[in-house]
């Protein structure tokens, strides 16, 4: 595998990850969870993590049902 191929694979994975995080953020935003000043940016930062934990706490009342990230 050449360096060019490896770079292309990493770029593709990064784009897919960003899209996945954006989808999660949009869902959280539409449900009323606070994503901080950055909003929907495709980056899984501290504000997104906090929103995910709040969502899990609200939806999964039994601690065994969620991982708490």
C-alpha cells in the first residue's frame, strides 16, 4: 500500500465519522439538547459528549441499559 492510498483511506474514514457525528448532533439538537456554542459541527467534543450523556440518562432509566460513554 502506498502512502497516497493510506491518506485517501484516512480522509474517507474522517469524512464518514464527521457525517456520523453530525447526524447524532442534529438528532440531539432537534430533541432540545444543548450542544454549546459550536452546535452541529461534526466534532465529538465535550458539549456533544454532555448532550449524549443527558440523552442517555433521560431515555435509559436503568443504568444497565446504557454505557454512560
